[in-house]
C-alpha cells in the first residue's frame, strides 16, 4: 500500500470494531476508483475493515496499489443483479459516484442508480449508507448537477436503510476533476 497522509486509518479511534461474530465489518465502496473513493479505500483497509468494491472494470481496480487487498464485484450501480451481489453481507455502503460525466440525461442515470443501490442495500439488510452529496443553497433554483445530488440524497434518506448524507463543497486536490479543470 502507498504512503497515506493523515488520517491514515491506523489511528486507534479509527480502527474497525469487531462484529458479534468476531470478524471486522465489511464495507462496500461505490466509486472506489474515483478521487475520494481512491483515498478512502486504502484508509479503510489500514483501519482493518474488509473492503469490497463494485467496478465496471476489475482490472482497473487490480492495477491500483491496494487492488489485491479488496474484493471486487464487476458491474454498475444501475445493475440490480450486480448491486444485489455487491451488497450481500455488507455492513456499510459508501456511495461516492455520480453520472455527470456521461453528459445529457445524467440526472436520470443518477436517480436510477440511487434507487437501485437503495433497494439492494435494503434487501441485504445493510446497516448504514453513507452518501457524499454537495452543498446547496435552500430556496434558490439549483443547477442540474446540484439538483441531481439533492435528489439522490433524498432517495437514500427515504429508504429504510439508515443514511448519512454528507454535503461537501468543491473537492480540489491533485488528480481530482475539479483540480484538473482549474489547472487547464
């Protein structure tokens, strides 16, 4: 595994607690090859969590420094069968994906993905869903991107799975899409 900046996951307060059966929790990271997911996944591993990822391309995951340390399910967040498989036995799902890069109609894809993930998580009795959305002002018209992020969060909050919706502003760091846009 590569060198991690703080927090690393090795801090005692961040260590994975044992489940009743003595195993550590199994987490599913959706968006593990993205900017945030690619930084969260090695920290979860360092903290002792068992990690599963869903990816359209398993070889892309295996090529990462931590790729051999995770379980890989191939598929997409809009595929009910892949999501059902990915959610089996999972304690926490981290939802770090969006479809904006697909262009026109991304809002429909985002909504379909959120519903598919929420249904699969509920059917698998997942204990918690964590969604990284976006900051958005109340009472003003939102851009299609922000409106879609809000709608996805509402799908998760309306599901029977306890959900934490985290709202972040623009995420800028070397290698992130936002950083690259600003740089160019």
